[in-house]
């Protein structure tokens, strides 16, 4: 297998800020790489370097076999970029936006129109295609923005926090779209602040913080490193919390902390233990209003990743 | 200044079964026109922007004629004939500058240009596209100016061809000076500052001339400035073309200065843009 893109030791400074401090990124063809990190981690900067919008101060990046510093124009023929903030032109209609990008990608007017129509259809915007983008909802704008980066059928797609600002339903829809793109063989780099999103989409996840890679793993491996998942049980009747705690303890085979606020919470190593919890609750006749297997939050991931001997720059200061 | 890409690129295309259109010739011209069309569509859909560009010269014309006509030329009619060529030049130099600069700032800020820059589109065409779109605004603004002018009683004393030549000459000067606004937009990247600076920047050029009153009535320093001011030459040339009088000398000077402005401000704007955006 060859890498669809590969970056080694990327460094980028803005004045006294070091946005990237030696970042390595790599994805196989047709895979999805999730880049996970908090605000200011350097996610956008990394994407901008790979998409030839910024030149790195040091390091090297190759996209689809082409060096971004040496031949940026060829790289631009192979990539699609959807920035962190929707950049659709509000004065133009959805279709006009897409036709414009088609024209700029050297399609004939006819081809550009056909391509626009197909993409609008694919993204559920066929009916709204003739309307000005200023009348679109946030979700529609995001979808149009994503469609715009696909006009050139790119080999590598860069998506910077593509679901920020979407409601859960819309987010799920966009996830499916991104999955289907990867299934079609497009390599996707996606940044996000949510482990849940990276878990749902990525084949591998690179976690960055303050411009440095602090972990690179598969979603399963990363969850393991972060202390697995958490089972949350909220009995309908708070008086049953004790009984629920017993069920959970039996199912997970470990001690369970005393319920707090009528909610039982404990971490599980193996997702199958969750099924045992469900069965146990049913057997014990405990009705619940909330029953969930929750992924660790970004905070928790960071805590566990940085606890393991590695000090964050914050602690250095 | 065209950056033609090597056909096919230099690296072997890995077989991913994807089709990227082959690069075609003359990307700068093609993409500039595509982007000019985009800007034009945007302008036409924001009638307020268009009205601004069209109304400002007319306001100056009417204001000056009725305020100063009697004092300067003894009658509004005589003054209108004197003033009109200057307002014509003012139209192309001022029209659309602020709107163009503002739309550039917005495109840079909102990330619209980032997307263009992630595509195989020459950097220069993003700037050229917005300046070219101004040409249509000139045509509209000049048409309205001539309509209002003749309604007030202005008469071209030469003919249609010289009048058209006057418009073209003024448009050339306006086009070359647009690059000053582009430069300001790229350097300042802030709506409030850009609208003030770009609005005021051409004032010394436009008003430091004999446009509204004979140069002899001005203080010495202003006379000196009006004497060397390229816009004075353009007004003289337009006067010649509309009302009769010497044309060749001032027209040549206008074209020469336009070339200088284009070379200096155009190059500076492109260089600044590449620097700012990387
Ligand atoms: N053009 C710039 N000029 C100066 N500093 C910058 C610039 N771009 C980014 N930075 C700084 O670099 C660091 C990394 O920024 P970046 O935008 O890459 O983070 P991010 O991970 O995308 O964050 P977010 O989740 O908020 O989008 C931040 O400290 C930011 O302030
Ligand atoms: Mg970002």
C-alpha cells in the first residue's frame, strides 16, 4: 500500500506562536485519517500546509505522490478542501457556486453544469439548487461547501471540522456522506474536536495538541489508551440506583462507585459488557430512563494521554 | 506575468482511476474572466452597490453645477460645459473602487479566496477578476452620467466617435488606478479602514485639478500639484475630445501615466497578495 499523503516533521511558526512543532501525518489510499485536537492545536494549520495554502517552515509533505512545496499547482489538481467556515458565495445560487468551481477546474460550461446537477442531487440540494445560498440553512451550506470540494473528483479530500455547528441529525447525515466518499476510494483527512466523530469515521486517528502529535492509533486502540468507554445507567426510580449498581457490578465484574444523583457510572474494557448490563437490568426489572455506552470526551482522552509521563507545554510554563 | 502550468504535470499520475481535466492554455485570462463574471453577478444582485457607483458622479455633477455654476462661470449652462469632462474622469476613477476593495477584503476574510487558492487558479486572476468586473460598472455609470448631463443641457461639440474615445480613455485611467484600491485592500484587510482609505485616496488626484474651477484661481501649491497631476492631463484630453481642442498631447500623457500606474500598483498588489496569503 502507498500513502495518499504523508507529512514529516512539519513546522510552522506565526511570529512567536509555534502552530506546528514537528507534525507527522500519513494516510493510506482510500482511508480516513482523523486529526483530533482542541482549539489552537494546529489542525487548521496542518490542513493549510497540505492544501498548499501555507508553506511550512520545516518538514516535508507529499500529497498523492507530489511534493507540496515543489509542485503546488499539481497538488491543487488532486485535492479538495472544505475549510473550517463555510465559504459558499451567498450572492450566488447553489448551482452557480458549483458551476463556478467547475469552470475554474477547466471543465467546459456544459460539463460543469452536469457535474453541479449531479452533486446537488447527491447532497440533497436538487430542489434548492436554483436558490441563492444566502437563503440556505447552516446544514445546507455545509453540504454545499462539501459538494464544492468534490467538483474536481479529488483523490485527497481535506475537511476541516466539517460538522461543527450541525445538529445531531445533520451530523449523522454528513458522516454517511463522508463514509460513502471513502468507500468510493477518496482519501479523507478530517479534523475534529470530538472523539465520537473520529471514532465514527476514521480508520486511524492522530491526536495533536499545541502543534505536536501526542498519539496515533486506530480508534479502538485510542479508546483503550483513554481508559475505555463508560456505561451510564439512570433508573427511572432513583430509589433503584442501588439495585442498578449491583447489576452493573455483576455484569462488568468490577467494583462500581456509589451512584451519584441517581446515576450509575463505570468504565468498561469491553463493549460486550454493555450487553450484559442491558440483560441484567432487564432480568432485575429495573426500568431506566438513560442507558448509554459513552466514549471518553476529548478532555478525558487528553488527560489520559498526557498523564502517561508526557508533560504538556502548559505544564512547562 | 502568466504562470502557465506544465501540461500534465511532471510526476507520474498514480492509477487511481480519477479524472482530472487536462490543464488548458492561458489560465490567467480564462480564470480572470470567469471570476469577473462572478463579481459582476454579485454586483448586479446587490443593487445598492451599483446605485452607489452610479449615483455619486451624478450627485457631484448636479451639486457643482448649481452651487458654483453662477460664481465660477457666470451661468450654470457655461459651467456645465466646463465641468462635465472633469466629472466624466471622476466617474471612472471613483466608481466602484470602494465596492471592489470591500469585496476583495470579504473574499479574503471569509475564506472564499482560500478555496480558489486550493485550486489550480493563478493568484493574479483573483485580483484581476474583480478589477475587470468594474469595467461594466464604468459603462453603466458613464451612460447614466451622459443621460443626466444632457438632461441638464450638456452638449457634445465634437461627435460620437470622439465622445466614445473620451470614455475609453477615462476607463483606461480608471482601470489602472483600480490597482491602487486593490493594493490598499490587500494590505489593510479590514472593511472599515479600507472603505475610508479607498474612498479618500483618489481625492487629491481627482480634485487637485482644474475640474471644478480654473487652476489660476487656486493657491500656488495647489496650482503646482494640478500642473503635474496626471488626472489634469486626462481631463484636458477629455475636454478636447468632447468640446474640441488639443487632444494628442494630453491623451498620450494620460496613457503613459496609466501604464505607469498599472505597472507600479498592479505589480505591488500582486506581490503583496502573494506575500500576505503565501
Ligand atoms: N495566520 C495566523 N497568524 C498568527 N497566528 C496563527 C495564524 N493561524 C494560526 N495561528 C495560531 O496557530 C495556532 C494553531 O492554530 P490553528 O488554527 O491551526 O488551530 P486549530 O487546531 O485549527 O484550532 P480550532 O479548533 O480553534 O480551529 C493557534 O495558536 C493560532 O492562534
Ligand atoms: Mg481550526
